[in-house]
C-alpha cells in the first residue's frame, strides 16, 4: 500500500474512546478477529487478514468497520475496484465517517480517479479537521493534479497539526519550489533534514535549488551519507546526483565529476536503451515527410499554439517563462498531448507512425488537429495563446504542421556540450534513458540535430531557432526576436520574466525566478574531464 496515500493510523484498531465507538455493536468474537486481522495487516500477511476479516463480517453483517478494514486490505492487494465498492457500502451506513472518506480517497487515487480522490479527502478534512493524514493525502492528490496552491495549503495544514510529519514538510518544500518561494522551500528542506538527517528526497530537493548552496557542514553530511553502505540502489542514485550538484555549485569540479559518472552509470544500468533505435525512427519520419503532405484545410487552425521543442536542459523552460510573461500567453507545460493524439491514431489504424502519413488526407489531419486542441483546452485558462513545452515533439514537427497549420514552432538551442553535460548532471523525474551515458546523449543529439535540419529544408521559415547563448549575450534583442517568431507583439513584461508568478515544474524552477546571468560555460570549468563527452559528440554516426 502506498505510504503517500494512506497513513498507518487510518487502518489500525486503536484502544481510545473514539476508536471504541467505531467498533460499538460488534460481537466480542468478531472484535477479537478485527484485532487479529490488524496484526496480520501489520505483518503484511494480507491474504490471512482478508480471511480473518471476512469471518468478522459474517459475524457482524452490515457493520461498517470490518468492511472498512477489508477495503484497506483490498487496497493493499491492489484490488482497487473491490476496495472502492466496500468503502461505498460502508459510507452508506456511516456517511459522516472521516476515516472511510480518507480510505476511499486513497482507493480512488490509486485507481486513477484523482478528482474523486480529492473530493473524498476534502470531505474527510471537513468532517475531521484535526486528521493530519487526510490533509496530507489531500495535498498529495492536489499535487498530482497540478493544483499547487491547494497542495501547499493542505501540506501547511498537515504540519500545523503534526510538525513532525517529515513527508509533508518535504512535499511542501517541493511545492514551494514550483511556486517560486525558494527561500521558504530551502528552509523547509533544512527543517526536514534537522528532523530526519537521512531523508534522501530532502537532500535532493535542497541540492537542486540553484538559488541556494549547501554549506560545508551540509556537504560533509551529504557526502558521508552518500558513501555509507546503508543505502539501497535507488537512494544511492538520488543522493549521487544531489551530491554531485552540491559539489558543482561549490566549484569543486574534480570532486563532482566522478560522483556524476558513478550515479549515471547506476541509473543507466536500470534503463536499457537502443542507441540505434531512434536513428531508424528519425529516418522513417524524414522519409515520410520528404514529399508534400495534405495538411488541414483550415490554414489558421492551431494559431493559438506555440510549440517549444528541443533537448532537455537547452533553455526551454526559460524561453517558456519569457513567453508566459506576455499578457496573451499561458503555459500548459509538458502536456504530452501531441504524441498522445498521434499514438491514438496509430492504434486506430493498426499502423505505427509515420507509416500512415501518406494515406492521410486534409480531413484526417484537420480531425487530428481538432483532437489536439480539445485536449489542450482542458489545460488552458482564458488567454488567447498557449505554449506546449513537450520537448520530444521535435520528432513530430511535420505531423503538427499538417494538423495545425497556424501553429508556431520554437527550437530551443544551446551549445551541445553544455546541453548534454547539463542533462548528465540531472536525475529526471520521467525516465529519459538517453541522458545517463555520454554515447547515448551524443547519439540522441545527432538524431535531433539532423531531423531539425531536415525540417528547416522541408519547411523553410517554419521553425524559429532560439539560441540560448544569444539570449545571454543580448537579452533584449533575443527576447524581441522570440516574441516576433511566436507571432506576438512586444510586451515589456517579457523582459522581467523572473517576476512572473506561475508554477514551474522542471528542474529549472529556481533558475527562471532570477534575472539572466551570464557565467562561464561548464565546458571551460571541467576542462579535459569532459573530453569523453566532446569525443562522443564529435564522433560520426
């Protein structure tokens, strides 16, 4: 059972007066079975607990407490529909029971119905405002729904009720990072570490804040924890990236480099990747669009969309922040809507993309374009334009242009060595197997670069190349060119992009809260240590 979605107190049979009231009316033999089942649950023996609770239910038919506990067992067995059905039945008998609502929210959340989960947790907090577990679960669910302000308030309420709740403190710190309150975020991470010095996610979050640096004592504690033999492999990987980033921030490059190499090697071993597979896909895509395709009949379709594409760590979040400072633009982030529409069409046809491109007429492309816009509408507010920063959409420029002839495309570019090294120093929340080895990074960059060149040849002027280094050299001129490429009039607010209050979910969340600063490139700082990456990038495919 997920520790994030159900605190232990919600399934125990405690011995206080309130708990006694919960089991009032249960026959003595059935009550003994409940206590026995709770012991089996604590040991993880869910099958035995299930049989024990079924016997208790037969002895106390219709009583909601044995039903609730059996639902918790079904949750632990990942039998979520059965858990939900049991809890609904229990609620019919005890509709104002906060624990049942809390358990139901957990089951809804695990089954994927996050809106229903949030409603259940909200009801639990209304019925029992003192129940820290329900507030934490509400915060966690709002987090998953990207309702960051609601999540932060729920986590804060959890901590007001239970200051020792370290997971809530770490989660609140992460939410504050997204919302841009970086000082408070750092303070929360540090308080979590004061209470739990080996909290891996707190170390990771604190080291990932570019707005603050670990002091020497913190570096020493982090290094000692990283070198200890008590870590499982996943914790060691997380701490490796955190430790490397902390050392890099202190300009201890010779110390940081081997830590990054070790952490990446461990993560790379977990994520197999066919280094030649993407190249074959790129060849197929370039071939499918080598000749003109019939695009959607409405030339203005998709004119509200601005696609930001490119490599991870290429400055795309900064470009998005600049655009979203404009009065007419809002960001939908890394939506994944475009590849989802393409995948659905491939499934409908029984043919993988791009092999159905030649058989698609203008009506088909228009249908797909409208399907994308329908998806995007669910993420948007009231502004006229929006950005979609799903970076791998560089593979889908041809399809997106056919679907949405009015859309704009921004290719976010940064020096390849700097881009690849930056990717190598980050542990991404979503699996990105190509970032954890130099040869993989170089191969991915070459495939990306050659397909972008093909798009420029096939669709001259369609894709604007936004150079990160040009932005650093002359922000005013670069921002004006970016706005023009996006089809936007100049807005002075875009020059003060760091003041924009909006959730930023990527690892650049702290960087885009600061004015543009030009520092020396990491290629210079690491010097010959990065020669293996240089050689991989310069090697011929």
